[in-house]
C-alpha cells in the first residue's frame, strides 16, 4: 500500500506543478483516475483551530499524502474563495471561516494548493 501512496503523492505533486490553484476536488479526481481509495470519515483542520475545517470526507491515508507534501515543503496551501469550489461542483456545507478564530461551531476555510518555489 505504501507503493500506491507514493505513486499518488507523485501524481498530486505533478498536477499541482502543472496547474496551480488546485482544490481538494481536483485531487479527488486524480485519486479516482488512479483507483486510489480516498473516501472516509476523516477531517483536516487548521492547526490550532479545531472548528476551522479545511476538508472532510477523506480517509487518513489520503490526508497523509497531502500532509507529507506540505511538511516536505513541496506544496503550500492558501485560502481561496468558495467560488473556486462551486466551479468545481463541490463545497462543504459549513459557514465560511473569514478569520482565524476559535469558532463555537464548525466553519470551512476553502483552500487551494500551489507548488513551493525552490
């Protein structure tokens, strides 16, 4: 399974290098084309802000691919408009997080991925 994870990681990295401004929806499509099982009940949050959700509905292994690339400094994640996700045909059903606050209820921070410049 680690081999398939590495292939998926490389595919995601190459896609982000080519297109930039890549959404989680774009990455789901990459995973689907590869036959990589990404669906699950896991959620990723903004570090230090439990109720600011970045994305959900993936499994831990799928999130680990993105986290590996972030930690390695290969990609970066930046906030974006909900319109980007609506254009992709999928958005989370939480209120939008406009600021990094300790919200009482879950809020969504839409993000896109870009390549880190070397």
